[in-house]
């Protein structure tokens, strides 16, 4: 009798185990479907609000939201008005999707981005970019406020990103293979478009704006780095560091978008100088850089418009 009960118990446990595995797999599959549906639903909602078809996406970093004032704005949609679109919670990130024109170019401006540290998954962080690509965008200009790890790169200056280190932040490509977005195993050689880089660097010389070429590294945050961590990242060859961009670059390259990355240096890395920094000082320096940022980005757009 005991053996029968033992066999029965084992059978029940096996059935429960298989049932739970099946439910778990169903949840995973449902989440995949809902992610695709979420992208498509956001796209459909936007199409119902405007017939604007963007060619270029510009992701604005900390305190750079006023860049939109240099453009001819056609439509502004708060993120909260798009069901399924993640909402920015970081300071100075307004949380608006702005459709605008500049010398005939059709732009989609993310006036505020999403970060992993806000509690979003890496897949959610890049969801807006996937939607905007689905609407027609083929190029993305990604900006952010960064700390400098290179003693020759100073606050108030810019870095045109030539390569990145994404190993310290989770990849948005992990998980289900989204074949409709591109290959799972994305090549990252020349991830940043060389022509766009050269244009930004040349503009820096022409406009007398300090623009360096460098390697960017992303961490998750939200805490700032310790002096010892900064030493480690410097030894890895990174010139700048912040809590965004790499995930967006990975998604963009998966979708075969051209990428230009522009860092706005707001502070030196922890321990590199006696002067400390804070969220307020970073925002203040970034705001002071808006005028030169406008000159660089619109100068880049001028070149794109001529060659279009």
C-alpha cells in the first residue's frame, strides 16, 4: 500500500511539474506576443494621431529637451497618451514624442528617454525605437550626458562615439528571437556610422566646438560609480560613461539603422578630481551645452539634407 501511495504521489508531482512548465512556457510565449502586439499597437495609435512618417530619430539626453525649439514642430504626443509606450520618470526627461521638420527632413524626437534603472526591462527601453523604425525611420542620433574617464576630455565638451562597451548592461536582444526585427546575433563592427562620425568631428573643427572621438561604456545605475570602478573602466579603454545609449544602439543595429552617438560631457569620473558632482550639477552643465549641441546636430542634419 505504501508503494502504491508513493507511486501515486510521484505521478501527481510529475503531472504538476509538467503543468507548471507548460504554464510557464505559455507565459513566456504570451509575453513575446504581447511585446510584438505592444509595438504594433503603439505604431497604430500614432498613425491614428498623425500621418507623419519620420526618417530620422533623435534621442535627447538629460536636459537637452530644448533642442526641439530649433525645429519646425508638426505634432507633439506625450508618452502617456500612447497606450503601451513606457513613460519617462527621470528628471529633465519631459516624456514627449515630437514630430518635426528641419530643411525638408522628417524627424521624430524623443524628448526624454527610458533607462533600465527606472525599472523597465531592456526590451521596454528600446520599444520606442522599434516603433519609430516601424514608422519608417532608418537613422538614429543618440545623445546623452556622460562622465569623462579621459583626463583630456573635459566637462562642456562633446564626444562622437566611435565604439561602445555594453558588457555591463543587459542586452535588449536577450530572450525570444524577434526575427521581424533582424538577426539575433548582431555584428557590432562599425556599429557607429563612419560618415556621420566624420561629419560631426569636422563640424566641431569648423564651429570651434570641442568634439573628441572616443569609446563609450554603459552601466545600469542609478548609483554613480566609485573611484575604484572608474579606474577599472579606464583600464578597459573607455573614455566616457553613463547609464544609457548602448541598449538603443544594439536594437538599432539589429534593425539595420544607421547610428550616430553624441556624448555631452558634464563631469569627470569619480575620484579623478577633487571637485565632486551631483545630479543638479550634471543637469546644469548639460543645459549650458544645449546651444552647441543644436549647432552640431543641425549641422549634421544640414549635411544629411544635402546628400538626401
